[in-house]
C-alpha cells in the first residue's frame, strides 16, 4: 500500500479521524455504524472517511447498498511507515488520558453494534430454520465433516496438530455463508477472506466473526464466477457446500486456480452425485452432486493435482471431501487468464 507521509499526517490531524481509526482497529464497520458510535451525522462522518481513505489510512468497500470500512493499518508488518503510524496510535491511547477515555467510550458503543448484528443473525436463522433443517436431514451432521476437513487440510499443509501455526497461510473461503468454516479455520490461518455473493449472508458472517482480530479476517462480496483478487493471492482456497450452485463449476475452479499460489491447496466439500432432482427447485442446486472422476478431471484441467478424497455417508446424501495442490507451473494457466478480473477488490 502506497502512503505519502504528508497525506498521512494531514489525515491524522483531527480528533474525529483518530477515533475512527481506533474503531477500525477493533472491527470492520459500515459508514452508518461509525456515525452511530461517534454520535455524528453520516454526511459529516463521510467527509472524514474520505480523507482517511484518500490518505491510505482506511479502505472503503461497497457491499450491496452498504459501504464498509476497514483499517488501512492492518498490514503494518509489511510497511514500516504504516507500522509506525499504528504504533503511534497505540502509544497515544496508552499515554493520553483524555484520548484513552474517549476511545474506551467509543468501544462501549461498539457493543451495541455487536448486539445488533447478533440480533439480525438470530432473526435471519429463525426465518430460514425450516429449510436449513430440511436439507441437513438428508446428510451427515456438520461436526464430523468439519473435523475431517480440518484434519485433511492440515495434513496437506504439513501442519497437523500444530494449531498455533498459520499452517493454511492466506485462506479464501468461497461462499462463506454464515462464516462457520472461516471461524473454524481461523486458528490455522494467517489471514482469512470470507467471500460471498449475498449481502445478507455476509452480515450473518460478520456477526459470527467479529470477535476475531480485525487484521486477521476480511469480508468481501462478489461472485465466485469472477473472483476479484490478484493472481496467486492465497495459499488455501475452500469451497464448502457451494460448488453445486455453479452452472459452470469447471470455470469456477479455473478461477480458483488463478488466485491460488503455486504449491497452495484447495479443498472442496460437496455432495456425491445423487438423484434428488427436487433440490434444484427447493434449494436452487444447479448440480446434483459430483462424482470423483468429475472433480478430479476439473481439478487437473484447472492446474491442480488431486490428493485425497473422503466420503461421509448421511441419511440420503453422501458428503465428499476432495483436496488438491496447485501445480508449481500449471500447464493450464493460459486457460484461466481470461478470468482475470478487470478490477481488484480495493476498487469495488
């Protein structure tokens, strides 16, 4: 991230903007949520936010009709100037009593934001509980699937049993949904991007993941058919019960290969091939599961080397787990360059 020192100093020269930066160090916030915490009008807060974003101290991202803010100081370890500014704000709060009191008050107001997100999540689940329960009744419980997924990924990363290490590196959770799997894998990853097309689902995930360190998780809206990330951005890419929504899963996996670093890994959790045609109408499934040969062929064509497969039988549907690693020099790389997005996530 480029940051000019004079722009940064000018942006820091305002008490409200300092408060905003301390808030964003705690969690990603919508513009309206920042205004709510500060007790100021949204237009006034938006002017402060523009200055922070123009200087590189904050980042703006559109998610449906909402605009969310993220601290631009999250990558402090990679930039000495950014690290110095982050440290300055930490020291200011430790030694400036008035500033510390104001920051503490702001964080108390954040509790209302957290509570509102939790309430929204509970209300959403109450509305959709019946359809989720219907689908869950067809396959094995989540616990064994999640345990198998963690075991297989860590084995593939060579980090089995070492949860204190960031064995999965930079992780992309495609179709994060409620954020459950992102939360599960957070102790094993250095940084997680929770990615989903639905703003409603991202709000659920945001409520679930808000206890994680702000710099360790990022929520991004977009379509898995056009991943808005630079090539080789991630060490681990995960598709958990989402690939069956793809009209062209081979193109989706080719896009995943593009953003996976050489030697990185992919995990797919989905249903084995089945004949429950009704799921197309009731749950919008585009594909009725996948066979091993289908998945393995798509992975190879995309530039992955299939590794391990596991089947977990349920009541009617079998859940399959497939893993693969990215070839160091993928022969199919020329096939995925056409999927390179026209803009990266910062421009969204």
